[in-house]
C-alpha cells in the first residue's frame, strides 16, 4: 500500500510542474547584428515591455548606442519571416532611453520613450512611424511605459518638479492617419511626493487600468499600485503591493524592492513580479496575482536552486486565455541565464524553466516576453560574453 | 503660533530625513561612479566604491556609528576618491567600458549580494578587495592603510590584517 502511495506521489510530482516541461523554443533569430566593440543594447524600460505582437507581426523595441549616443530602435518581422528587418531609428535628439511598446490592432504598435528629459509617443503602422508626440510638460520626465486595451492607449511616466515627484498618465488614441492624439493627462496621486517615484509599470484588463511603481516615502523602497475603472479619469488611493519585512533593528526601515512589472491576463486578472530583498543573498523574484483593483499575497517564484543568489530583471506577460508568464535572469548555473515560470491550471506557479537557447556559456539576461493568444511565447534577451562585453539581441518563439 | 512652527519643523525634519536616507554619509564628497573614475585618473588616487540602498539598516548604522568619526572622515577623504552607487536607483552612469546604464543595473551586474558593500580600487583602478556588511572604525582604517600605503602590492589582505 505504502509502495503504491509512493508511486502515485511520484507520478503526481512528475505531472504538477509540467507547465513548461513540454515547451520547445525555436532556434534563436538575431534581432541585431553580431556584437561590436563599444556598442551596448539595453532592455531596461519601466515594466520591461520591449516586445509585442499584432496580427502576423512581431515588433521589438530597445535602446543602443550604435549611433554614438543612446537612441531607440525598432525591428519587425512577420511570424513567417526568417529574419528581422533592418532596425528603424525611432528617436532623435541627443539621447533617448528606456522605451516601451504595446500592440494595437491590425499589425500596428504604439511606442513610448524618453528623449532629452521628455516623454514621446509614436505609432508604427504599415511601414512607417507617425510623427512623435511630446506628452510630458516642462518638468524633467523619464521612466515611461505603455499599455493598450481595444486600441485605447495609456502611457505613464514620472515627472520631477524641483524637489517633488509625480506619476502622470495620459490617455491617447490614434487618428485615421495613425497620428497620436492626446485625450487627457492626469496624475495618479492627488499630490506630488517629496521622494522619488521610479519605474512605473502599466497594465490593462477587462476591468480597468493598473499602475504599479517604486515609492520611497516610507524611508525605503516600497511598491505601490493604483487602479482606475473609468479609463484613467480617476484612480483609487495607492495601496502597497509588496508585503513589509523588517529586522526590527534601531535603524531598519524595511527590506528593499525594485523594478516591478505587471501584465493583465484572462478577463479580469493581473500579475505583478518584482525583485524583493526580504531574505539574505540578494534579490529574489516575488509575484502576486490580483483582480478587481486588489492584489493577493506575495509569493516567491524563483526556485530553490540558487535561492541565496541575486535574481534580476523580471518581466511579465499574459493573454486573454488566462495564461501568464514571468521571466528573469539569475546565475544559479554559473553564468547568467534566462529563467521563466508560469501559473498552472490550479493557479500554482510551476517549476522554474530555463530555455536552452537562452542559457549556457556567457551572459543571457534582460528578457522581455509577449504571450500571444495561442499561448505562444515570444522571447527576447540580451547576450554578451561577460558583463562588460558588447551585446547582441536575440529572439525565439516558444510553444 | 507654536503649533504652526511645530508643524513646519516636523515637515522640514521629515523632508530632510527622507533625503538623508538616499544619500551616502554626510560631510563626505561621494561622487557618482563615472565621475569618480575621471576624478581618480586626474588625481592619481585609489577609489573607494560604496554600494548602498535607500533605507538600508546597516548602511544607516554605519553612517551614524562609523562614517561620522572625524578621523575616519579626514582619512578617507584625503586618501580616496569616493564613489557611491544606490543599488535601486535609475541614476544613469557611464561605466569604464563606455557603456551607459543605471546604478541599479551596475550593482546587479556587479553581483552585489547586500548593502553596504565596499570595493577598494588601486590607483590604477584595479579592484583589490570587497567588504560587505558592518565594518568598524578600526577595520575601515586598516583597509584604508592597506590600500593607500601600498601594502596590497606585496601582501594579501588577510595576511596584512592578521599581522596588524
């Protein structure tokens, strides 16, 4: 009897982590040319949304300094194309940073980025970019992100005015000529705060619009979120997303957290993942699932191997079929590799999985993902021989 | 009137304390990493690189109990170019390979496990050793002597510390 129970337990344990056990990834496709000395690509935007799909198109948006200064670039391919088209320069100005991309219908995309201290938005349709629209006011603006729902466009960024900071959210639409049209701008919080707000992430689902960000008003970094059920006309009072941990010493304010990424999935659900330093050994990857303007308990989602090593750069994606995925990088196997996990049908996080095409010798890091409606996973990441060497961007499709 | 002044004082104290948390220790001339590299090249000085975190309890303890020591402040300021990295910030820096990234990404790639972490560099900007967690005033002086007096050229840190 005991033997039978053990067999059953073993059989169940083989099945339960199997969300990604059968996943196969395509041979990687280069998004950018071979690494060149002195050129560095970055996928470091707020919310880490650097890839999107629309219809048959796949679009990748990043920053690199191939022109001599940091600028934003877009590359596209169809699902059937063997390669990406040559990159299109999106930004102008002296320097541009931290872009984000989201899909519109009919093979179109909306792009946002920071350029010389201002936030710009543009669309890509057919074969061209629309004229960029400057969204931010006179204040110093940075850390922009974007989300879409049924072709409604929302953009978030932070603004610094003297010694105060605020998050601004714009609601946009597109004209028949595919130009960006600004509908409204409003702050998330009623009043600006005296400490920096950082790297807001934005997501939508059938119930509304979520924004999550780093807040320092508590004397250490906490993650806050807010929700709007009326197309960004108003927001609920910000709530804490990460649970509070402290060693309760004389000096302790609480643990560190940083770089949250959120994504809508299903009809009305939301996933958040972030770096959380509530235990020793660097940041872990923690996540929370929410709905109806609230989040549930925090869960550690990185696996036991390398638990006490740092984990970095989480990114999230979801689809309408109730599927969601979180990716990040850590060096539990020596060098930095890409890792991912997903919710199973019971709402439990599956075992960590590292796609072989984004693992092995050298550094593979800074993944960004788009989970399409068929459950296909579009994955991009940065590859370099070591943390100081030049970089290259890769893409792979997992099914 | 007293109530108004009290409120103003509380607001000011809160504002100042929040800002103090984000910063390296007071009365030290800590620079962003890329500016420290340039300064060290011009001054031919070693670099003391401090990875801190906003609200980190051990960092605050060291600020109050160690970095506040006048002799340590004088020694560190005279011997080193001081660099500070906020491990969660989006402040942009240029690394010595020319790459532009943020302080958070620099800390992540440097595999910093916790804060505070201190890295001592030679005059030639070669990393010599790393220390993490609370360090006493005496330890900080020993590390300082080890680097600035050139003991690292002939002796391992562990051997130097045991002989001291």
